[in-house]
């Protein structure tokens, strides 16, 4: 018996149970139960999970029942196509290839594997691409002897598995490449891949994977004549399968151990393991295993010089060999026929493809010429259109600029007209209001010059003069501040200052004026220390105007309450009175920023400049001035200011 040939043959067979989707017969009842459960739900035929279950059940029948595999696979493929489930279609096509692998039709097997690969590539599904490539290399190319093609495509699959961190699939790809090198008698290359696979299997702690690759390393050592190392590996594999129900493999590995003992001339141990192998082979009625065990027993007895038993087992070997040889010849014939059919179809496909390539090349050249001419035409038209568009865009841009300038001129003209109107109104009021106190002063000076003695008349004129001068003083202050902001620009100089100090200083100025009019002026502070971030002079102007206006529009016995409160970021100062309030129409004008000239409850005059100035100054200090008022109920002005730098 040529032991080295036997070893290599086993290496070819040994990988087949370890494809990326290893069949699991024990899962069949569980999968069938799940399928029945899903069929109880409406719309299950549109559920991708149902397709996945059918594919899983189909593969569970791999190497058990080709008919069942095909039946469930066809159902899965039909539904996947109907619901446009590309991943399910790719899996089903690959399963179809597995079925034809079982049937020995390598031509159809390769066709379905390639269809699965093309679909996976179209969907950019790297996992299904890798699985299809693995099947093409391990099942198709290896079976027809295209080892180099098989190694290349399996390596591509392995690279994808490694990138996806699918360690078990990567292990299987590495192992498959090792087997291909071993089949080509490149034992050193094979050993490198097997050792790498062993490291991966050990890292993922997969005992079964470790045993499988360890067995392959043992068979390699045996083929190279390193029998002691081979024995150590094969004994580990034998021990593992002794703890399983796989009697066929127990027979196979016992026979391998016996063969190594023969090479080491340890004939008693060879007899022991060869006898065990025969016993196990007979238990499962495996002719190939019986043949191997009888061969080992005959060789061992012959080496021991026991002619009687050697002759006995050689006779048994001849009987078993005739039967097995016929079966082997039949299978070999079928395999060669399938291979011939595959190669014939492949040659026809190649010839047809070459014809299509020539035709396509001619068509492509014509199309390329047409495309080139079309591109030139498109380029010319594009340049023409681009020039027209650019010219039009420049014209539109110039028109827009001109329109914008015209609009700006119109806006400036309207603004100038409005400002002139306000200026005329302002100067008209100022000329009238500043003339009144001067006229009163002239009258009293004339009376005093004439030695006018009626005290009551003089006091009345003095009271009017005092009121007019107070009003005029406020008016002049506001005018100066407003003029400064309008003509020189407002420069805000914010600082942190005390609200309490500011309110106290301003109220000291107004206590006497309020008392003269019979108005109560109170100050309520909710906290000891409240500070704001603003220009102190501007806030004084705002506060003086608000308190002055409140006094102006209060009657005898009315009350003005000044208060301040704070949050984390804002300080709110309020000036509330229960005076005559502000009419709605006047309030709307104030909110629009218009100046409204009104008289106070004691006929105090006003042009509305102060309140407008308050709104502008509040805005400059990042603040907000708001008002609530109802006629006859009084008014409340709220000034909100930041309490710290923004």
C-alpha cells in the first residue's frame, strides 16, 4: 500500500466537513419548528427571516439528503426573488451550488457559485462574497485540479474574513490553503498554513478546530517520515474522537495510529490499534475502513513473521479490495465524466465569451467614437452657454447693484425727509418752550422794576417760572445728550456699579419736586447689593427721565414706587406709578420710537424726546425698556440690564 498517497488523499477529504456553513443535522427539528411557528403569522412570506430559516434548514440537510436540501433551497430562492431580498438570493444560489456538489455536477455547481458571487458583489455584501469565493475555490477549483486558482480565490476570501474579524471562517480559509499545498506535495508551505490555523483555533478556544488542524499536521509529519511527531498529533486526535459517538472516525484514526506504529516498528502497539480499527469499522459497516484495518493487520503480522495470520488477513484484504476497487472505479469514472463535462462546458462558455468580447470591443469602439464626438459638441455648446450665462449674470449683477443703489438712495431720501420733519418739529417745539420761561422771567423782572407790591401775584409768577425753568433744564439736558449721540456718535463705557447708589442719587434730586406736587416717592430694594454692567451716565439719564415722567403724570396723593430685582444674568429696575396712565394710541407711538408731545397733570410740558432717548440708551447698553400701562390705572416702566459682561 502506498501510504503517502493515502495520506494526501485523506487531506483532500478531511476539509470537506469544515466549510464556512457546516451542516448541523441536530438543528433540523429546531429549524422545522421555527418555520412552522412563523407560518402562523400573516405576511410571513414577505419576511426575510423566513427566507433565512429556509436556507438554514436546507443546509442542515447537506450531506444528509440532497432532495431535502434542494426542496427547501428552491422555496427560499423563490421567496427571496419575489421580495427582492438580495442577501437571501445570494445564500440560496450558493446552497444550490452545494447541492450540485453533492450530485457531482461540477459545471452547474460552479455556475451557481458564480451567480451567488456576482449578486453579492452587486450588493457590496463582503461576507457573502467571501463565502461564495471559498466555495468556488474549495469545492469547484480543487475538485478539477486547479490548485493555484483555488488558493488565490480562497486567500481573497480569507482576507475578507480576517478584516471582518470572523476568526472561525478565517481559520477554515487558512486550513483550506494548507490542504491545497499538501495536495501539491508542498509540505513546508502546507505546514506554515496549518500552524497559522492552529494559532487561530487556539486563540478562539475552539477544541474541535484545534483537533482538526492538529490531525492535518500529523498527517503531514507522517508523509514526511517524521513518525514520532506524527504519532503525537494523531494520538491527540484519536483521544478526542474516543469521547464522541463518531465511530467511523474512531476507526479511521485508530488505523492511522497503527500505521505509524508499523513505521516505528512497534508491532504490538500496531496490532492493538489495527484491531480496534477493524472492530470499529465492522460496527459501522464501512468497507473502506475495513479494508484499511485489514491491510494494517496483514502488514503487521508479516513484519512479525507470523505467516499464518498474515496470510489470513491478506485473503480478507483481497476479498474486500475487489469490492472496494469496483466502487472506487465507479466513482472515479463518474468523477472523470463530470470533470470532462465541466471542462467542455467551460470551453464552450470561453469561446462564446471570446466572440462576445470581439463584438463588444467593436461596439465599444464605435460608441467611444460617438461619445467623443458628442463630448466635443457638448463641450462647444457648454462653452457657448457658459459665455451667454456669464454675460447674462454680469448684466443681472449690474442691474441688481443699480437697483440696490437706487433703493438705498430712496431709503436715504426718506430717512432724510423724516429726520428733517422731526428736526423741524423739534426746533418748533424748542423755540416755543424755551421762550416761555424767558417771557415769565421778563414779566417778573418788569414787576420788580416797577416796585410791584402784590406778593401773591409775584409768588404765582415765581412758581410758574420755577416749573418752567425745571422743565427747560431737563429739556436742555436731554437735548444736549441727544445731540451728542446723534452728531458725535455714542461711546458706551460700561462698568460694574451699584444700582442702590444710582437710584438713591437720582431720587434725592426728585424728592422735593414730588413733595411740591403732593406725590409720594418710595424706593424698594429686594437685595442689599445689586450691580449692573452698563454706562453709568447713560443709565442716570434713563432713570431721571423715567422718574421725572412719573411725577409729571401723577395727581395729588398718587404714589411712585421704584424697585430693583435680579436673576443670575439680568437686573430689572422698575418705576411704577398709579397716575393717569398712557392712552393706547400714545403707547403704540412710543413703542414705534416716535416722539409724543404731552402735558402733565399740572400742565407740565413735554415733547417726548426724553422717552425716545431712554429707548435708544437702553439698547446701546444691551438692555431692554418696556412699559405696561392702562388709562386711569397708572404705568410701570421696566429697565432690564445685564449684571455682568456679555
